């Protein structure tokens, strides 16, 4: 293991050894190939959460997910270019 490589980008170090490419790309491929299965699984998880968890717990999970989703698109979606203009 090259410690310097791991320290500079641990995520890249890990995905180059497990999967060979970024996991977001792998998940995106799986989503497009097996979309129906993903939807059934996600709805099933929602049903299970709705059955066993209270409304406040589900709302907390949903708000946490929504904030992470927004932050992911704002901060980690693409390379930062200072003063970048819209198309």
C-alpha cells in the first residue's frame, strides 16, 4: 500500500482496488440495467420504515437525505471553476 496515495485520495485508492472505477458509475449502470428491481426495493424499504418507525424518525431520515442530496449537488457534483458562467 502506498501511504501517500491513500492519504491524498482515500476514496480513489479504494475504488481502484474494489470495482476498478468510481462506485457512483457502477451504481448508475446498475440503476439503468435493473431499474424495476431498484424501485421495488426502495418502495419496500419505505414500507418497512413506515411500519416499524414513527413519523418523526422517517421525517428525520428524509430531511437528512434531502440535505445530503442538495450538498452533494452543490459541492461535489463537478469540478470547481472560479467565476464559471452558465450555458
